[in-house]
């Protein structure tokens, strides 16, 4: 079986593991997913979108791997 390697959102994926952990801020997540801010937060409340990681008092971001996994699950 061939080792799975591909690039998703700029991160290198090898055997299901990402080489680096990149944090994406909300505007980038909106751009990648095509969802609006209100839709993102509504889906988080429903449990159908990954929760953000708290970066500071008033800052959050999403793990790039979580967003890539969510996109993969939507394509299936």
C-alpha cells in the first residue's frame, strides 16, 4: 500500500498526520469553507463544525487539520 501524501490547505499530510500545526483565523476559514461568520458559529453551536482554539482573551483560530478533516467529511 502506498503512503498517503497530499497537500491540503498548504500543510503536508503523511499517513494521516500533518507535519505542522497551523492555526487559521476566521477570515481564512470563511474563505476556505465558503461559509459566513454567522453560519460558522451556528454550525459550531449545533456541533457540526469544529470548535475554535482560544488564542488569547479575544482571539480564536482553528487548527488547519480540523478544517481539512471537516472538508474531507463533507466531500464523502
